[in-house]
């Protein structure tokens, strides 16, 4: 195996010895599936009207997602022998800021994807726009250009912010370490490990393409569009739960492969 790809083998070894790393991602997927079932059900019975969750529920989902991410970082860090996080309030707050910016970026990407999906919706009602899947070859060809943009943006965003959070928790014991310093070191990580990062990026890009297809293209032949959406969302959630821990551990090994004391 190439020296640039040994972190794949290391990551698989860590995951095989620490199956608990899959627990939180699967819990997050279960929550996501329940929320989507409720949301699409509300759309189905809304007579074409838009449905909005109360702000308190949205904030609750956001903090639940952050909590899962925080403890996943904690477990991942511990599983590779670095010990747990110090859990001081400043580090938690700064990680929350990083995650909030990440979520905001994903929100704008998701809004653009929704606009693209709405272009191919055969009806004007909210349920059709939300659950409709591109099914004809003509539409599939036409959706490729915006699909490339969406896939690249989502992959770059996830890659950038996941690496930022990982290298932050690696160095969070340093009291001089903050958001500004973490940004500077983030650049150093990408500069010194660009070949490994590129290899991992290409792997994750394949997963992002699969996610885009499951979200926007009908791969399961079911006449009921709501059931089609839920089934494909469940597949998407399971895929995400399997690759997310692997992706995170890979970033840990790549970030640790360089010396943070030298520039």
C-alpha cells in the first residue's frame, strides 16, 4: 500500500477495534429519519401549503447535531490514543462557532439544491417539490451541471470544516489556541499533507455524488413519491452513518502525520 494511503488502513483498524464510533452517527441518522418522516407527513396533509417547524425545534435539532458531533470528536480522539477532550467551556464555545458556520454554509448549499429541484418538479405544491425525484434521462442529463456545482461545494465544505474541527481538538489543550490560530494551522495542515488530503477528498467525492443521486434521482421504482423519498433518505442516512466515522478518523491520522511544532 502507498505511504500516502496508509491512513486508510490505520482508520479501518481503529474502527474495527472501536465499533462504538458508529453508535452516535447511527443515533443521529435515526433522529434525522424520524424528523423527515414527520416533516413529509405534515407536508402530505397540508393541502399543498408550506410547513415550518417552530424555531425552538430547529434550535433543538441544531444543538442535538452539535452535541453528537462534539462527542464523536471526543470518542475519535480517544480511540487513536490522544485521550479525551479537556471539555473546558472556551473550547466548547469555539467548536460551536465553527459548527455554526459549517451549518450555515450547508444551509445555503441546500437552498440552492432546493431551487434546482424545484425546476424539475411537475407540480407547484410543496410536497411535490420536496419529494419529487428526477426520473427521465433528459432531466438527468440537464441536472448534471448544477449537480456538479452542488457536489463540489458540499464536499469542499464538509472537508474544510471537518478538518478544522479535528485539528482544533488535537490542539485544544494549548491555552493560546483560538479560532484565529486554528485557521492559520488549518492552512498549514492542508499545505503539508496535500497529497493525502487530495486522496481522501476524491474518496469522499464519490460518497457526495451518491448522496446527490439519492436526494434528487429516483433509483427505486415506487409510485408513491413520499414513500420513495423516505426509502431513499433512509439509504442515504445509513450510508452517511457508515462513512462519517471513517472520514473523521482518516482526518485525525492525516492531521497527526505532520508536526504541529514546525512550520
